[in-house]
């Protein structure tokens, strides 16, 4: 599929083809990421909005990266954290233990105990050895009601969607390889020179009508019309 655009609008149709190649008359790939118009295959002329062009035109730098300077920002954050650690160490050495240290320790122990009790555990009220225990990592979340029926329903829905996706993928693969769709789509993987050579032909080399096998026809199929056109061409063209 081709589209006629000006040399300045190559990247508007396909951002990966920002180089207007004068040799082929087609928009070719540009090695500079973020480039809007390439003067060469590896040299940028104009960058997209939000990018800044280097002096040699070999790179388009994201504007925020240049303004924020991530390396310098990380260094400043590390310096602040180190200063806070040193301040806390000096404060502890000079001021001694806090007056409510024992109270804080008891509060932390109670908080940890509360957190332990809040964890989801498997209860066995009839067991004499251990009433509750943590669920093993090998628990089947699709069948085990750990926190009610919601968790099994969630994982069962994921399994259902994955199964449907696999079936659709297999059906798509079968249709793709069992019909002419694979041959039609394979044409887009060829090089630009190959596409150009097959897209442009002299009038005396082929009939004026080109019919795709995917063309919908009401009365006759596409292969029937192709055979009629081939017969007409053989009778009227040398």
C-alpha cells in the first residue's frame, strides 16, 4: 500500500521512514530516533516536537532529559540521603536514647503482632497440633476459597480468557497458512526497491487493470475475473 506525500511529510505517514530517498523516490528508514526529516539515512535535519537536535545531526535528544539532567538529580538525592543518615547518627551519639524508647519498642512489638494476625491463614479448628498455618505456595487458587469465592472466580476468568485467546490464535494461524492471505501479506516484507519495481511497470508490459485476490465480487469470484483478464490480454497484447 503506497501513499504519495511530500518529502517533508514522510514521517507523518510512518515515523520510522523519515528519510526521503531521492534515488528511489520513496520514504526510507532513518537511523536517528525522534527525527522528523532526515537529510541522510543516518543524519537528521529536523526533530519531532519535544526533541532537540545535536550540532552534528546524529541524535535527537529528549528535551526533558537535557533540562532535568537525570544523572545530576540522582547524585543530589544520594547526597541528601547520606546527609540525613549522618545527621541521625550524630544525633543519636550526642543526645543518647529517646525518653520514650521503651514505649516505642512495646508499640512496635504490638504492631508486628497485629500484622501477623491480619495475614490470611488456613484455619484447622479440629487440629490438635496447629490451629492455623500459612497457605503453601503450591495452593490451587482456582479451587481453594482462601478469602471467599472472589479469588477463584478471578483466576478462573483469567484461565478462560487465556483459553479463548489460544483458540483464536490457532484459528488465525490455520486461516493464514491455509489461504492466500499469507502470500498477500508477505509482499509488505520485501525491500523498497523490490516494491517499487513491482509497483511501477511500463504500459506495454501488463494490462491496465490489476485485480487483487481479496477483491469482493458479487457475481464472479476474483480468480474468474483474473482468468478473463489474462485471456483478454493474451488476445490483444503481444
